[in-house]
């Protein structure tokens, strides 16, 4: 499928951001590993390093040498610089999302923020490259694989093929919706509550990601506003 210049620009910014996030993750893992060799443990997670490393550097009672403090301080500066670059790309993505009519409409879909809205708009275009909403969802890997057994369709779980980046964003967004649906009484929340009860949290997240992918395709192909009943 041929992409417009605008679509290519959106994908360019996302790829740059992905690269920066990869570098930041690698640096965080290195910092945690090197500190653990010195008996200093930081829990997993970028926020843990962001919060705890400055405190470790200021703690005069731990066993870090002057040289080690200098090295870890330099690593923290690199981490902070990568943080700043990632946030700059986040702002750029938000601006691109708001400047695109399709991605702006996508923001009305529960669980879809500027990151997902912009990359899906750049990926799907007018949606005509896909035969159906299920075809588009399958291209992302959020349609469960299945096979026939004894005349019945047996579902195997989420496919690992397709666009992993968009699939991950859709599932992360779905999880955020699920975490906040338990006290709500709207139709979608009630459906999700029943789904969580019946299938469990993770499968419910995949189901919502699948539903959202199909809704996004329908919005693009039919030039419609968000409606949970589109699919």
C-alpha cells in the first residue's frame, strides 16, 4: 500500500521514538545490572531508576567509590537526556495527531490516545487496502488463531504475527480501559466487566483491542465518528 508523505512522516517520528525508547531501556537495564554487582538493588521499571538513582548517588553511606559515583552520575545524565528526547517526540506525535482529521476522530475510541491514533491513521489510510474490519484486525495480529476440531472452531489465542507495534499499543490502551471499567455502568463497561469475569483480564484486553481495531477500520472506510456499534 502506497503511503502519503503525511503518513510517512508520522511513521518516521514513531520509529525515531521507538529507537530512543529502546536505547533508554537498554541503559536502564545496564544501570540496574551494574548497581546489583555492587549490592545495590533497584526494582524493575524506568520510574524506579528515575526516582532511586539520584538518592543512591547522594547516599554517602553506601559502598560506591568516588569513581563509581562519577560513572553512575554520567549514566544518569544520559538517561535524563534520553527521557527529554522521548518527551519531545511525544509532543511531536500529539501535534501530528491533532493536525490529522482521521487521527483526531480516532481519539474518541476508548483506549486510543495520540500514539495509537496517529500510527493507526498512518497505517490504515482510508482502509481500502483491507477487505474487512476482521482483515485489518488480522493484519495487526489481534484476531485469535483458530482451527476446526470435531466440527467446532477451537480458538488458539492471539496471533503473534502482524504489526507488533500497533498491536502492543492497542492492547496497552485496552488494559487501561479495563482497569477503570469496574465502577462504570455504560454498555461498554458492563460488557467488559462480564468479559473479565468470564474470560479473565488478559483475554478481555485482547478482545477490546480486537474490537477497537475493527472500529478504527470502520471509522476510516465509512468516514464515520466513533460509535461502539460500528462493528
